[in-house]
C-alpha cells in the first residue's frame, strides 16, 4: 500500500480531538515529512501547540478545515 500522508493527517486530527496528543504529534510529524505548502506549516504550528499541552483544534480552526 502506498504511503498516503492524508491518512496520517486524518488520524492526527482524530487523535487531537480525542485528547491523544502524543499520538496526534506522531501522526502530524509523519504528515509533515511528506507534505508541503500551507498545510505543512499549519500542522507544524499544531505540533508546537500540542507539545505545549494545548489542543490547537478549537472551533475556529475546525471551521477553517471544513472550508478546505
């Protein structure tokens, strides 16, 4: 099966939303290693916040994702 960074990204989102910050960081780092552009920078910010113990996926961020 080919390496699909979208799967890692979706898994990271689900883990962050359920409070599994460690798992979310691992998934987002795998995504970041394969991605480029705005989404890569966004996930890098998310990882930074997750490492600080904060969930970056607040309502405003989730609304942005729904529009993408």
